[in-house]
C-alpha cells in the first residue's frame, strides 16, 4: 500500500494533531507503545497513500508534509504489540481516527473489520482492513474572521441556562429555512435567536457536539444515538450538524453560530463527555484510542488488564491518571475556548473524571489542573455530579470553582408539587439556593444549577401527565429509563372530566416553572418545556432521532410560552430573585425586618414545630428587596421591591393570611398560577392589605409585591 510521493520530513512534536501552516501540514500523535506509526492520506475516491512518520520525541510520533492542506482526509495505522491479556491492542490493519482531529468526514459503517479481534476469539488479532468502514479525520483551516466578537461574560447570578439539542431545536422549526434545519446554521437563525431572547435566555447549553458514533445495536434496530453521549473526537464538531459540508466546513459553521449568539448577548456552553469514548469494552470496536495506546487512554482492571473499568455504564472509562490523557482533555477544553470561543462546559458524569484510584477524590488531578489553568478556570464550569460507580453521587462536593446540576433540587421540587409529606424543610433550602449543599466552602447560591427537567427523563408536560414510562419504541421492552414517575395522579383525583384533568396538569406545569424561576441559584430550562413539548411518555429518548424528540413548533402552547416569558422577565428585572449571596434570615444593617421570613397559612412566622408537621404543604415566603447584600458589580441595583410568595401544594383551596404591617401594608398581585389566562394581572390591578386572608387555589403559586 506504500506509494511514492513527497518526502515526509520530521516536523515537530507539538502541537498534537494535524496543523496547517499555510504551506503544509504537521502531523503529530502520542503513543507510548507504538513501534511505528503510519500516516494514511485519502483522496476523494478513497485511494490511500501511507507515509511512515519519521521521528519520535518523548513518545510523540511526528512528520511534516508540504502541499497538504485543509480538506485532506487522513488517519493512522499503529504498529505495535497485540497482547490483549496485558492491555496492549495495537493492530495496524485498523485505520484510526486522530485523537486531536479537528474535523471528521464520512459515516461509520458497522462491519466486522472495525473490531480488533477475531470473531469469537477476543485474544486473536483480526487481519481485515477497517479503512472501507471508517470515517476519516480532516485537516482544517485555522483561519476565521471573528470580527469584533467578545464573550458576553454574564455573571453567574444573572444567568439563565437553556438546554437544547442542535438538531431537535430546529428540525421542525417553520421559521428556519428547510436546508438549515437541524444544523449549526439553523440554530443561529434569527427565528431561533429571537425565541431565546424573548425567553430571557443568557446561555444555551448544547447537548454533545463533539463528533460521536451511533452504536451498532441501535443501527441494527433502525435507530440512532440522538443525544450524542458517545464521543470519539474531542476537538471535532459533529459533522452531521453542518449544513455546508464535512471537510472542515463544520468548523467554520460552528464558529459562525458562536459569533451570532455572542452578538445577541447569549453565551454558548457545551455538554462534554470526557468520561468515556465510543470504543466500548473489550468486545467493542477499534476506532482510535484503543489501537493507539489502549493502556494509556483507558482504565484497565489491575488484576486482569484485558478488561476495562466501567464507572459510566458504557463499557469503558478514560484514564485520568495518565498525563497524556489529561493533556488531551485540557487541550480540547482550551481549543473550544480559544479557537471556537465557547463560554463554558457542562461535564457529563463528572464524578467519573474525579476518580484517581477507586474513590471519588474531589482534589483529583483533573480538578487541580483546571483550577490552575489560566484559560479554563475563567469560563463557566458545570458538573453533573454523579456517575454509576460506588460512591459516585457527589452533589455538593465539587470544588468552589464549580457549579453543579442540583439533582436534589429536582427531586425535592417534584416531590413537593406531587404532594409528598415532609417536604417543607428541604423545599425551603432548595428555594434559597441550597446552602446546605454549597454554603460550607465559600461557594455562592449560583453553585446550584436548578432544574426540574432535562434531556434525561420526562419533558415537563409528560412529567405531570404520566405515572409510567412509555419507551417501547426504544426496542428494549420498556426496561430502559427511570422505572416510574411516583404518581402525579394525586393532583387530579378530584377532577370530574378530561378537561379538568388537563387544566390541573397545565397548572402543575406553571407551578413547576414558577418555582424554578423564583428560586435562588441558576435556573435551567429544558428546551421545549416552555411550549408544552411532549415525547409521548418516553423518558429515555436518547435513540429517537425523529418527531418523538424534535420540538413541534406548529403545536406550541402559546399561553404557556407567554407565561414563561413573563416569569423570566420578572426574575431578570428583580435582583431579589437572583441574589449574589446567601440569605441570612435576620435583620441586616441594624434596622427593618429580615432579608427573608417564612410564614404559616395563619400569617405567623414559622416556628420550629411548624416545620415538623408532616402533612403541611403550604408556605409563605417574604423576600425583602430592601435588604440586598452589598454588590461589587458596578451599576447593579442595591435595592429592590419586596415580594411575598405563597406556595400551596395542598389538593384543596385555602385562605392564606398575609403578615402584619411590619412586612408591608398593601400588596399587589404579580402572579397567580391558578389562572389559565391572565396569570400575570395588570400591575397594581389587584390589591390585598396586611393581615387579610388571601384566597389561594389548590396546587397553585401566588406572587405578591410591595413596591
């Protein structure tokens, strides 16, 4: 297969990957076990030319070819030991993607040749060539006109996150040109940006856009990995989301998306999957890392390195203990910040990244490196603070630099509105930023990323509509996903007809959204919840790349959309809903009333025994806008209106007595979630005096203000 061509000169070991300099391209790849590495160049017809990389520096194999530039397809073949029982899996018959490749062209075709071992014998090497079934890495141009692009740098406490899927957001959007639907360009279209701005979104959190693979078992069932949590190249934007092409155009298109979002004042956060790769376990395919240096890239069982440690439930776990693996992750993060201009990251199964030996170590090498990195330490960092291994649930245990998806917020708020007993004490903590989880090590309320729903689980409309999952279309006999939804029927048992049931469910949606957006911390809205999106009860739609998952804009619930817009506007307008510091629960500055106070339905401040009433499901919350903590942000308001919130999760209507005049003489309605229409009355149109009994409907939220 070796063919004559231009000579390969040694080039440089760094930077790793394929680096075009305007004249030629330097190729560089790490492998501690390789005896020889071949660079494989492909033309448009698939014809392959191989060049041995001529030099090695500190286990980095490198070479330079003049005349090779952007659009060139390439891969590697690694010659070395095949000893699976010892964790060594080199097989030069397998074409390998570049771990540092910045673009990928072509689809993976599931063939037997993709596997490094013989069928039925995992210890014998397969001799079939995998190149015809493999995609190729692509040399890209580093040049892009960023113009006057600047990151919005929205402060954490003013941030509202919107989690979305690049394809699902736009695949059915009538305002997006048909040829752009499902792409980066479609996401950056005016119709989508305007929608985000109308919601008060300050940051979009994109589900994985690193190049990923559709698993064999899904493809064989006619399905795809829609969510994308199956990465293979950490520097390459997923090519299927490009409207312009896959020979580097996906890089340019993604950069344009970021520039567009920034011009609208919206930050771009990436959901990244550095805990595992698409190569699976010892029986999985050989696509990149496994064939380059298996023992360096993956955690292997010490007692039997033929097998992989699996903290992720996907077959493998990346080896954070190896310096070159840490380097790959950090180089990837820095690349997306410095070259792609993204504003932060949400780390999938972040506890798996923290594991140095077996236990989750919150001071692991990965977090230490991020802490001292001058680039990554300055962007937004969000952890999904759990994995599937022993001791993997780590909510509240990440370092001060990090924010976290607050799974306890989700569970508590759901339980409260579901009507569970003994929820008030925890609800009070969740509403005020979860200081019990984050207040012990110098963190602020914005350490808590609050959410009620996310991509993983029921949509908000489905959450209040289904007690059981309906994942039959996933092809796993409905065994996948969360087992049940812990009865939401308790909210509708008194309904007399289907219309009343539907009305009560819509009210529960408004209750959950209202709770989310008046809570301290960082709210995260799951895309489509604001328009009533349903997945038909599928709570694990990871493989549904179809109308099940794509947002149905034609059937958008316009009333719910306007309700959500009004909520986010209320939150952004009033600093008392997004404080930078914790509530103290006492008088500040030596005067006035407390910065926060809690009330029973009788209009009295909650006493210790009130919190212990197991069946209590109603509470009032006074938020003192005149007692905001001092701000270090120039121009930020130091005083605000005060608010009184009433949350009633009881199944019956009730009268809630307002506090005495020391907390406010006259209150006006801001919100009543029991109203199907006009949930936000005209300012000042409805007034209630101190000490009066406020009529609060069953399962509803009322917000009053004292200007």
